[in-house]
């Protein structure tokens, strides 16, 4: 089988059956891709083969998303600390001693917990609409902010429509330069998986716990300052959730970070996978070259 052929696996980690996609040579440097809401590793279907020509690419589904399954007896508590703990166990189960980290949306607070806890592992960092600064939160967060301030049944129910197909479709197509470039199976798959019994409450619990990520922003920013990993911040400029000031803010703590804004929305890979892959390969190749020089 060609190393660029994507394969599909499940591994037990933290008592969770973590589904993941993998491609690339087993002895190549690792790129770890962490997805966001309401998606799964399926969002990387176009990116993985482009990176796997030179890198070992691994993209897991977070608990509560995609094809990762949590046994009922695990009594999993859906919090971002728990998602990060499961991903840490996943990294350990695959014996990943180092990796370039790509984060998107929910993948950012999950991945940045891993990075802050084990910064020496991170060979490069890519944020695609993955926020770590207060100024990156757009007005679209207002209903969820009300839920944080008052987690009443009424405020919880007010954001339930955000889990429906039309809201998911809007997230994929809003801000895209051409909606016909967005594959409909992407948002239909997300909506179908979120509609599984019990999943709506999982997502509402995560909405509420997202406030815990804001409290950790200073720790994430300290990671950028202290470690200065080779960094690419490549965002859809029309994202209503994570807005351009949040992209530019990365340069405050890592002045060498490259910031690039694309003419698209939240799910930038749907319309700009080629451009993102090209920019990533430049960053990853440079990071690998710099690491080789440093070892000599």
C-alpha cells in the first residue's frame, strides 16, 4: 500500500476507543491533526494525502465526535481537560515522542493543553482558526457567553438549534468564496453523528466548559513565549467565531509566527486545502531542517 494511502484505525486509550486516520511513512516525522466542533478527522480528508508524501500524519476523533466511541462503563465526563487527557493517552499509546501540531477550533484548547504540559514534543505549530487569545472571540459567541454567565435550562435550550443540520451547514458555508466548493457530505456527516442518542447533551456540556479554556489562555501564551515553535497561523478571515484579531495576536508572543488570512470562513480546508498544505509543507520542511542543523 502506498504511504500516501489513508488507513483507518481504532486504539484503546484512557478507556476510550479512539478512531484515527493515518498515512505516511512510519519512520517519518509526525504531524498530529486535531479537529474541532462539530467535525471529526473527516475534515482532514483532503489535507492528509498532501502531507503524507513526506510526513507521518495522524488525525484522531475526539471523544463525542466522529467514530471515537466511549464505553458507557467509562462514565466519561465531557470537559476539555478530559478530552486533553484522552489525547495524551492516545499520544502515549502510539509512542509519539514528538510531533508538529495542527489545531482547529476545539482542537486548539485540547492541543495546547498537550503542548503546555510537554512543550519539548512540539516541533512546529499550525493554527487554522484555532484560538488562544480573548480578542479572537467574535460576536457569534454571545449566546454561549450568556450560557456561561447563567447555565440555566432556558439558556441551555437556547443554543440547542446550533446542533441542527442547518446550523452546521451554515458553519461550513458562511464566508466561503463559493459555497459550491463545500462538499455537502461533510456537514451532513457531522449532523448525523451529532444526532446520535445522548450526543446533544455532550455538546451542550462542552459549550458550557469552553469557558475553562479562556482561563488557560495565559498558560498557552506562555508556551508560545517560552518555546517559540516554528508557527503558521492560517485562518479564514470571514470566520464569525474566531476573528482575525485572534490570528494576529499570536505574533505578540511569538514575533516569528507567520500569519496568513484566507478569503474563506471557519472551515478553511473545504476551499483552501491546497494552499494550506503548501504553506504547511514549507513550515514543516524548514522546522525539520532547523532541527537537523541544531543537532549537528
